[in-house]
C-alpha cells in the first residue's frame, strides 16, 4: 500500500483547509486510515481515523468538532477537512493505514505541512 498526502499550506487562524490522502496498491488490505500530526521535538499525535468502509470516524479531543475525516470510494482517497484552524494545529500531517483493528499503522505517506498563523 502506498499513501500520498497533499493539501497542506499556510493559512490564518479561523480558516479552513482540506488535506487529501491518496491510497494505491493493495488497498483491499486496508482496515482503517488515520491522520497524524507532528511538530519538531514532540511525539507524533493522533488526529483521527476512519474505517476503510467509511464508517466509525474517530477524533482526538483536540480536533473534535473542528475536523472531519471522510472517504472517497471512487478514488481510494481519504480527506481531512480542517475548520476553525488554530495556531496550535500547525504541524506536519501524515496519513497512515492499518490492516486490522489490532495492528499498528504500518503504511505511511509523506507528510504535508500545515501552518496556521495567528
């Protein structure tokens, strides 16, 4: 499975941004997709996830109510819609995939930088 994230950029606080993650290869082996973010010198932070069948979206408390994850079945894409962005949302965002609910995320795409200015 190969993943490619895109859509990052520089925005102002309160703005919206949508990240995309394109999946290719053996996508039939994907159980769920997740979004993660990381800032320098800090651990990677879980943002949210969605089952590959589009069900069971789940969000970290820090983004709940502002971020939405959705699934594009026609194009094997997953989106992260980010609204009401805050400066503390600034990070490199990556998408990842896991094969079962009990296994870690083993497929990772390259990150895309999101910078939110105040």
